[in-house]
């Protein structure tokens, strides 16, 4: 069972409730992440210095390795920015869900 | 919707970062104490060297305790790089001055973590850090008492011999 967490024009992230994992759909591909892998991916995407990339004369493509599935993503600056939006939206939604669930948990022992 | 974030990522990023910083500090302290032990050892201050070898092991244990805590909470524990330690000192007293400085810096850092735990209402980590707060009271006490021995005994050769006789006997007994 999958629940969509966040969607942008080019990608989306859903969570799988059976496996406690996340599914990134991007460029007609699907990549599965455990939460710790998703955190690591976010860390890598957020670590790019956008200003430095804008001013650089090097090719406008960055390589991101995903060790948990041994894949490489070749990302343009535009795609890095889109991933930032996707991951920020995803983690904000997860945090909001956590806050809601915390309130709901108070009713678990409602006696 | 299932709360996967809460199930698998117990601590806030800010708490994880500050504990990883502490892991690095403990690793650096362990290395720094080894440098102090080496200085004492080659100059014939065998008991002082043993004191610092033990301290180095203690700091390593602190580092691992923090490291395991992050792993247990399914958070990223970062194995730290350790920078250069100071190896040159003018006297045995200066070595122990450095040890006290270290302990005070570690205490400040531990208290800062407790402050952050309170800021983010992280009761579990605050409780976990209580052991470190107590440990630092002991560590600072021992470092301070060692320095006070220099005030009492002086720093001539006979006094340094007496210092060596006493250094391994310093213990903290909470009132």
C-alpha cells in the first residue's frame, strides 16, 4: 500500500506502508529508499553550493551516487533545484504527519 | 498515514548533529590524552603516563557510548576525523593544566547538549546525557586536584617524585 507524500512537476515520493520504505519516481524510473537512505540522499542534494555551480564554467551536470542501490544519478542544476523542492516538501510533510500522529496517539489510551 | 519518520528516526537532526560533534570532541580528547601520556612516559613520569593512558581510554569509551546511542536511535553516527594534538609542553604542571582545560571544554559541550535537549523537548536524550554530566563532575574534580598537588608540593625534583606517588590515588567520592 502506497501513500503519496509529495509531488512536483517532475518527480514524486510515496511511502510504502508494508515495507516502511519510500519510492522516488523520477524521469520514468523508480528508486526505493529506506528512511536512512532518504536522509543521506537529502544530505547530498542539499550539500551542493548552488552559487558555485552557477558561477562555474564546468559542465552543468553533477553526479550523485546512491550506494544503497548502487546507482548514479546525473543531475543538471535545474534537476538539483527540483530535487531540493521535492525533498523539502517530503520531509516537511513527514514532520507534519508526525505531529498529527503524536496528537492522535494521545487517544490510544483513552480510558 | 503510517508515521515512518517517528518509527525510524527518533532524534531531531539538530540533536544528531550536536551528538556527532561531541563524538568528534571525545575522539580528539582521547588522542590529546595519548599525547600527554607520551610526553610523561618518555620523561620518566610513569604514573602520570599511566594516568593519561587511562584517561585516553575513558574518552574513547565516552565516544563509543555516544556512537552506540545514535546507532540505537537509527540515526547517522559519523566516525570522526581527528586533528593534530599538542605534543610539546614546558613542564609536568603545564601538561596537567592542559588536561583541566580539556575537561572544562568537554563539560561546557555536554551542558550545551543538555540545553539543546531541553530546547527540543528531547527528554530521552537529556536523560541519557545525565551520565555524562556526572562523569564530567568527576573528571574535572580529578584534574583540579592533580593541579592542586603542585600548589601543595611545589615543582622541584623531590616534589615531582611525591606528585608521581600520589597521582594515581586521586579519586572522586561524591559527598
